């Protein structure tokens, strides 16, 4: 693509001789061809990147005023939102942003499940994405603990103690994570370091790898057929369009609508009915006063419900770990020829639909106290959760092989 | 496209409604519980609430994250009135509102220091505070304060507002319940309040008094709320306009895609 550089003088030529700016834009944006039939589900990748940048920027300002530590954290948050100009906006943006990050990431993952985006040749793209999800869970958990509210404290107790169930090294590991015999100053300062330095770096690196892998294999699409299989005389995919300007402009529409929803929550309902910010977290951490029932934030509750569904704590923790890790193996569990759910049989559709509903029901159950009917339901839906991963290899092999169209389905609008 | 949008909307609705349902179930709503029905935009109510707090609550409870001057600015109380009506003698307007009671004394008198109330409306909720302040009743069994409370049974707090509300009596009825072993036990269930010692204002006036105070506590828990919602409306209008223009631009470019 050296043609781009030729015939231009002045600063731009000077710059491009030293830094391949035009080359980069040509490779990554104007010369990168994406399928033209993306639907609404394809907004969530760029939106996840947007939220990540937003969390970094708001986080920079929160870090300026936040004082990590057992005695200082809580007061510094109250001080910043009440007395530092515009922190009443930036701090809730950061807190609510965490929930929106997970909303976007879950929808992004649901898209991959529906259209088989994880299937060859995109297995590694999916695995890197799952590693981002795991790093994000750690990042969100530590961020949740930092303000040292009462639910932060008790939630951290429950989650850190889970590591104690690992045979042999468990108890020592828990102490090593906390840096103390209980959650204290040492825990909060190390979580601060990890939350602000280590994990953002790791996530940024993984996001870069995710994008490099995406450029290598190209995006899949709702039909799950490869656009590179049908090239025009110019060597470009017939069903592909340059990412810029087409998808940059389309994604900006998504950004506008997403930010509108985000603003509605941040400005008018920042606690979101006690779901994005929980009522007990408006009280400082109190080791002698347990909240009425301890529940993690909504984005962890599906796994929390699985943990509590098992009477034995060790088994519960193990099952929970497997339930998260199971996603990593999807590219190999799914043995269908076709990628997209559009060209799979009814049983595949029902199985995936059941899994989505199961995930949401478990999310709801994790917010409930573990008693009576809720425990019974949690057990049933935990079984259904794992049934999806166990049945997928057989169902996908049996009814994922129907005919697929030659070209992507697209109606000009 | 439309079907897909609808399915995304359904997923979002499911995710969110799960939370709404759980958020409503803080505890089992008993028949005597009422809603505070305070209006955060009602400035005179907030001003009365601030006055009530300073007169009746601040002797024991602090608002340690709130400054007098901030209240007067937000609630549009003139500086001379602010000093005369709100600022405690010896304090400056810029000071935080600290309790005038030494913590050691408080612990000796009540068993524990009275909590700071800066965030009580957010941690407990406005309805909880409203019900707490309206459901004190005479209870001779409590030798320390002579009262008890429906919202927070066994509370260490005396009925500070009894000069206004008076002291009401609780009427209980006996209900038979099945214990775990299957044998019937008799439990006491609250039925209604009866007037006891009368106070200086009517019960409707007292409700208004508490409502104003709760309103002020909601303000104290989130002092930028009104400002935030004012700005938020413009932000949302801008974002909708932005999305609309972005959509038209996208549509223009996508005309080429066949």
C-alpha cells in the first residue's frame, strides 16, 4: 500500500517516512474488509472498547482523590463526591461503568454463542476474549472492595475465602491474598495497586491481542459463512465493506444510543434500584455488623448461585470454577459444521435458548437468599447450566449441518 | 433487524427486571409500613427539614460529611438566616455538622454512640427512616427509655420527638403459629396504634414534620441530586440529537452498500 504515501509532500510524507501512520490506517481501517450484514449484536465489541477507555479516564480522576486504606478509603470517596467539583459525576460514572462493562461484555459473548463466532478459525480470538473476561472479573471485584463499604467488606470475605477451599494450599493462599489474618489495610492497599496498575495493563494487552487476532481471521457474521471465500475481481471480498467509513459511522450511532442509556442511569438512577450500588455499601465496613444477606454484584451472581446450590462448600467452589472455565472450551465442544444458529436445527436453537434463560435465572437466584424454594431452583438451573455444555457436542454434531447460503443475507436499507 | 433489536431489548429487560424484583424485597412489607412520600424538589420542605434536624437530631447525631454553608447554598437559605437558624453557637458556617455529644458519654448513656446520619437515607432508605420516626410506642418493659419501635425493635434511641408526637400505645393480637416441631405456639402480632400521651401537634402535622426531616436527610445523603438531574436532562437531549445526526450520516454513506 505504498501508493498511499507516494505523491504527497510536506509534513505527512515526512511523518510517514518515520512512522507508518497512513499504512496503519489503510491496514486497520480503510483496507480492512468486514462483512456487510452485521446486525445490532455487532455493536457490543466497539462498545466494550468504549467502556474500557471510559473506565480508564474516569479512573484516573477517581485515583487522584481516592485514598486507599482501612481508615481513609470510605471518607475519601464521600469527600470527593461531595466537595471536589464534578466528582459527583465522575465517581458514579466509574461505579456505574463497571455494571455497563459487564452488560456489554455479556451481550458480546451472547452474540458469539448465537453465531458460532468462536468456531475455527476464531478459537484463539474467543480464548483471548475469555481471558479478558476473567481479568475483568478480577478488576471489577477489587474495584468493588476498594471503597470499603459494608457490602464491599462482606462480599470480599466470601469471595476471598473461596480460595481457602483449594486443597492443601487454600488457607495459606487466603492469607497471602489478604496480606493479613482478616481483610484490612494491607488488603486494600494491594487491591488498589492491582486495580489501578496491574490489571488495567493486563486487560489493555489482552484487548490489543484480541484485536490483532480479529484482524488476522476477520469478523464472522450472522450467517456464519466466510466472506473471504467469495472474492471479487479486485481481490476484495464481495460481501465485505471497508471498516472505515462504513462501520466507524455505524458504530458511532451505537455509541450515541449507548451513551444515552448510560446517561439516564448515571444522572437519574445511579444506584439502579440498589443493583449497581447496593444499599449496605452506603455504610462503612463494619466487621461486627453483617448485611441482611450478602450477595455479590449482579454480574457475579450466576456463579454465586451455582456455588450455593451445592451443599458441600468445596464442591460448590469447584463447580463454580468449572462453570466459568467451561466457556473456554466452547470452540471444541461445538462440533457443528455450520457456525450460525440460523442454519442449525430446532434442538440447537432450543438448547441455546435454554442456556440464555438459565444464565439469567441463575443471575436472579444469586441475588436471593439461599433458602427454601430458591435453593431448589438454583439446583435445577445449575443442572441445566451444565447440561448445555454436556449436550452441546452431541446436539451440534447431529443438527448443525444443514445447507447454508452462498452469499450473506443482506437487504439494502 | 427489528426482531434482533427486540431480542436485545428482551435480554436487557430480563436482566434489569431481575434486579428490580429483588430490590423491592428488602424485608417483608408489613401492613403498618408506610411510604415517606417526600419530594426532593420541594425547597420549603427541605428548609424545614434542615431546621428540624438542627433542633431535634443534631444534639446526638452528626452529619459529618455535610457543611452548614453547603446546606444554606443548596437550599437557598440567606447567609444571615443561615447563621441565625442553622449554625450551632460556637461553629462556623464552613464547619461540618458534628454531634454536640461526646462519644464516650453517648456510649455510657445509650450503650453505643448514635450513628452519623449523612447517608442513612441511602443505606436504610427514606421509607425506613420515616417508619422508624413514626412508630415509637410506649413499652414499660424497656426500663431505659420506656419506649420501643416497630421498625427497629429494641432500639437504643429514646423517643426524642415525644413532645411533638406524644407517646402512642401499640395494640397487639395473638396469632397461633406452628413451631418447627409441629406444636402450636402463640405469637404476638401488631394490630394498630392507639393514642396515649398526647403531643403538641396533631398526628397529620407530625407526619409532615417527619416527612420534611426525611426529605432533608435524603438531600444530605446525595446533595448533588437536584443539580445532577438538571444537567442530566440536557446531556440526554444532546446525546439523542447526536445519535440522530450520526444515524443520518451513516444512512447517507450506507446508500452505496447493495
